[in-house]
């Protein structure tokens, strides 16, 4: 119930391609779904996040698509660049009430964008 | 502006030893969380502190403990180290207490247990 399943484990695309990373969850109490980007030797950094009351959110070249009925969400990277090569993590959290936060992360997708 | 700073960046310990990891949040952030990231996996939640009180605890044994100081910095302590404790330990701070506020991660402390 607390897991977030992420696929694929790794992905190789050509420059300009549109990599798509998928995540699925079981716990319908989750109400916040962020994506994090992590470069080697660095901590994760927030890319974009969505709440279940919208089906899509765009920020620059990054788009989240959200399907509440299927309990799935995905990240699309438009016009991908070699600099986008990194590990991407989806995550989810729920409102526990009070001053509590806790992110449940997926297992990560290693993206390589070839020039 | 300084981001989340963690120390030490790398350390090597032997089984049974104790380790203390330190974290300084972004100025003005009152919430600090700790995550463990095993190689090839996503970060796993260990603790969250907000205004010096524990607000959440993940599924980790009692060997793991943490605290937050009046200046909002934090320490993660791990006793009786096991080989399986080898991981990147990430600290994250946020302006608000709930995860719906952005978490800012440090670069982590890489712990190797031999």
C-alpha cells in the first residue's frame, strides 16, 4: 500500500527524443506527487510536482500526466538534451495531519540522452 | 544563499561502531528530514523533525536516532553499525512542515561500513 512502482529501470534516448517514465501507486490517500532529478554525487532536486485534482502539469520541457482512476502518473521530457542525463525518481506523499511530511520514492530511472 | 549542508561527505566505519551525521538546513527552514539511499534505490524516509520535535519515523531499527537543535540543525546517529547500513544518507529541509512543500536535499553523507 505504501509502495510507488517505477518503470523503466533505465532508458536511452537520442537527443531531441521524448523519454517517458511511469509510476504507479496503490494508496489512494496519496495527495502529492513530485518528481526529483538526481545527478551523480548530488542530492535529489525537485523538478515538478502535481496534485490529483489536475490531469496534467507543464513546467518548461517537463510534463507530468496524472491518471487518478488508474493510479498512475508519468513524466515526459520534451526535446531531451544530453544535460538531462540523470536518475529520475517519482515520489508520493499523503496528508498525515499536523506537521508531518514523508515522501515515498520509486526505485528510480537512469536516463541517458545520447548526442 | 547556502543550501543544505551535510558533514562529513564520506566516512568509513567498521561493524559495531557508532556514527554521527550532521545537517544544517537552509536558513529559515524549520523542518529537517533524513533519508537513506542504498545504491541503485530510491531514498527511504528515516526521520522528520519540525520545530525540534519528531514528526515522523520510518521503518528503521532503534539503532537509528536523531535530534534537532535550537538553531534547526540536526544530527542522525546510528549505533552498532551493520554492513547493511552502508548507504548515502540524505538530509532535506523545507520551509513548511508537510511534504507538499518542496524538500531541498543536501549532497549527502556517504557511509561505508566494513
